C-alpha cells in the first residue's frame, strides 16, 4: 500500500511541475535584460561573464556585474548582481 501511495504522490508532483513549467510569466515594466521563460536561443552570450559551477546549463552575470576571485581562484559574486540561468535556450 505504501508503494502505491508513494507512486501516486510522485505522479501528482510530476504533473504539477509540468503544469507550472508550461506557464510563461508576464514581463512587468522592468529594466532587466531577460525575463523568466524567455527564449534566448538567438542571444549571443559571448559578451557576458560566465558564472562557473553549473551542470546542465549555463549561468551568466548580467551586463555590468563582474565577480572577484578569492584566494582559491573561485568566483565571488558581487554584493548585488543579476545572474541569468540558461537551460535549453530558456531563461530561469
């Protein structure tokens, strides 16, 4: 019985996630370069500073934000910054 309940719970969670991911949030009046769910397949990210450490996609600092490096040569985010997450051509 526990296996059936667990399976049903997993199915409900999966269906909820699929339903939520298909909705695109309306972009409000903002000065952000990209918006959640925006297709960025045609965007050239070569002028953006890449943030290291992500598997399965890429993260970039928004224009004008540059990380510093610590004593171990690891990136340290600026105190305030915008980070764009790009997976499969969609901004998250």
